[in-house]
């Protein structure tokens, strides 16, 4: 029995070490490299500009064209400004594209001087990203395309309650009118009208497209979050990550209504057709020179327009932050199915969604997501209190009978079978169930994962402050032990030779990670010691190992876990005092006060 225990312990330790090494190599180090690449993204150079494109067809690049700055790309076309409480930017009158958009209420970093988040950028700039709309028809020359110059016939600035109306004619009897409206959040309404003043009927089909020309550094690299093609089509959620999208292409799907687009971790650009319209949607990737062009589009049903008649088609464009209440509100108002599934709840959505709702409920009560996490932790503890109480009682009883167990093992060290038999008899007599000791940890695993996922994917947690130095619950602790938690005026990452090593995820030891380690150590010390010395050393080492593992996780997760440990310690302490069992807290108090009687319950 003892040999089996040693063997299992060795297997466990080896497996844990291998997992740690793999986690460092395949997760933490790539994550650090992506973060550094993202910081240098604005300085990177590339060659990617596109020529004129035909409606409904993929663009082709102009070989040898040099990428210009974003400002130059925007200045290459006449524009109508966009000004809403949530958005700033402009509509290009060349092609009538929505291709210049900033999210005014979200910043790149937590610094107040940080620029607003850029969502869309004009063609011609590096990593162009835009939405366009139009009509396609067989053998019909003169349809508006990316080079068509539209005239403003109504409005000047696109704002809530102030639509912008554009118009162009093909000189062959077709007049195209586009009315663009925007609300006070993230929804554009594009109403296209085609009037046929020619002698014969024409057949046209509406189309809409979202294009991203090249992927900025860092996008599509986070394994736990979906980034890439997304949509609700033909009654199912459709997701294609950038890597698979590039390698295998995307599906072509027929659907009635739904929505389709491109998503980042926090941002979504999605096309929403008339929900009664039968569409053919496609996710495509093409190469234009050195640039990969990712496109989510759809084409509607052909419409026959007799001479002297006109037709109108309405499309919505969501371009903004994936805020759950906002997405749910659009679902209701526009009848859009499952728009909130643009937030990557994951396969365990039945855990992550309720957890987010509970956090949101607490946030509305207290106005701080950090405190909401503390309240969530208390709620979880209350839910599992009876189970945890039984478990901690069992562990306390095991610690109480530890002298008898040790005497029994010494007495029967040469007879493992008899030793195990009498040990079970002792546990039965004292009403101890050794298996219940691991239950509190097991029940917290889904809670841990759910909170990790919520902190990672929901924009409500992005840049959500707690207190003091913690200004972003979704990011790792900004302080580190290597500069005495900010007291020394230097950045460890700038230290020659070892800077990147000190700033790596595995060594980024902040105060909350250390607090977590201390509370884990104290909680572990309250459990009965392992009989085998090797196992005992391993369990003593576990708090140190997990301190390094947890250090790079989101600070909100560390708050949850450290606070959970504190509540566990309190619960264990009360039970151990009730059963008059020696515990490390009383031992610490006794050492500090010199009163050794305090060391015994």
C-alpha cells in the first residue's frame, strides 16, 4: 500500500511538473511575445493596399503599392463625419463605406491619456477594416463599387436623429440612394433604394460585406477566446478562428435572417440582414499580394425592378463593444437571434452565463466589480457550506486522531494489510470519511473556470477598477516583487540581459499572487499531515508552486481565490477550535504573544 502511494505521488509530481513546463512554453511565453508585438504594432510596416472592387466580388490588390498612414488613407476620400455619444469617425463618400470608427468610451489602456479604441480603418492603411454595402447583378455595367463617388443630398454629420443620405446614378437609368442612420450606441441602419428610370426591367440582389485586410499582431492567438469569423446562420452559431479560416477557408451557408461578421476579443462588427430575407452567407479568405483578406459577407435574393419602379433594402451594422445588456437589447428590439452569443461563453456556458449574471447583479448593487467578485465568493461559499463543513470536520477529526494513526503505523509497519484494516476501523469508529477531504476543491474547479472565462471574455471586466493600484480586473497584477511593488522607480523589463526573464508571466509575482500563496499555505497547514514524508514535502511545496502558476492570471481571479482561501481558513479555524484540535493560527498567535497555551484549542 505504501509503495503504491509513493508511486502515485511520484506520478502526480512528474505530471504536474510537465504540465507547468508545457504551460510556460506553449501559453505563457507566447502570450508575452504577443503582448510585446502588440505594443509595437503601430510601428510595424507592411505592404497592403487594395484597388477598386466590384460589388459582391473579392478585391484584388494593387501590386507594389505602399501602405500609407491612417490619416493619409482617410484624407484620400471626401468624408461625412460620425458623431455620437459612443462613436467618432466618418463615412467615406468614395464607395459609401463605413470605414473610419473609434469607440469613444473605451481606451487602449487604463491611462486617462490613452487614445480611444479604433475599430474600423480605411482601405490603404495597414490592417484596413471596413463595412460596405451594395447591389450585384449579372451583366449590369455601372453598378456602384469601391471607386464610386457618392453625393450628399441630405444631412452633413451622421448622428442620432440626424441621418445621412447619399446618392449616385449609373447614367443608364438606375439611381441609387443610401440612407445611413445611427443610434446612440453601436447600431447603424443602412437603407438602400434603387430607382429604375430606364426602359426595361433589371434584376439586382443586395449584398453586404465586412472585410479585414491582414490581421494585427496579437489577434487570433488567445486560445480561450474566439476571434475570427462569427455568425448565427441557419439556426446555429458559426465560428471559424483566424488560423483555420486562413488554412481551410470558411463555409458558405444559406440562412433566413441571422447575422454574420468578424469578432475580436471585445469588439464585434456584424451585418444583420432583414430577418425575413433568405440570404447566402460566406466566409472567404483571398490573397492580394502579401495580404490575406478576410471577408464575411452575404448576398440576398434577386429582385426584379420593372421600368418606372423602385425597391428598398435595409441592413443593420453592429460596430462596437460586446456589452451583454446592449446585445440583448438589440436582440429584443430588432428581433436578431442570439446576438449575445458573440460573447464567447464557451462550452461551459451553463456556468459562465449564470456567473456573469450574478456578478452583474452584485455590480449594480455596489458599483464595483471587485467587490462584486468578493460577494460572489461569499455566495459560492454559502451554497457549498454544508458540503464544505462536512469535509472540514472530517479533516479536523483526521488531524485529531493523527497520533493514533502514527502509533498504528509504527506498530504495524511490517503488515500493510493489517495496518490498512485497523486504520479503516479507526476511521469508522471516529466517523471519518477520508474521501470527503477533496470535495471542497473539486466543487470549486467549475467556479474557478467560470470566473476565469468571464474575466477573460466579457468587456464589462475590461479596465474595471477595484481599489488602489488595481485598475483592470481582467489584466494581471501591475505590480511586481522585482521593483518592490512599485516602490523602486524602474521597470524590471528594462533590466539588461534578465529584464524579459523577470517580466515573464511565470516570474511576475505581484502582491495578490503572494497573498494567494500565503493563504493557500495556511489553509493547507490546517489539514492533517501526510503519513509519507515524500508526500508531506510535496504538499508543503504545493502553495509555492501554485503561487507561480497563478501569478500571471487576471487579478480578479486572484482576488476571488485569495478571498476564498481566507473564508476557508475562517471556517476551518472555527471547526478546529470546536473540536479542540491544534491549528497553525493558534500556533502563530502563541509565538507572537509567548503564550503557549494558545497553541492548543
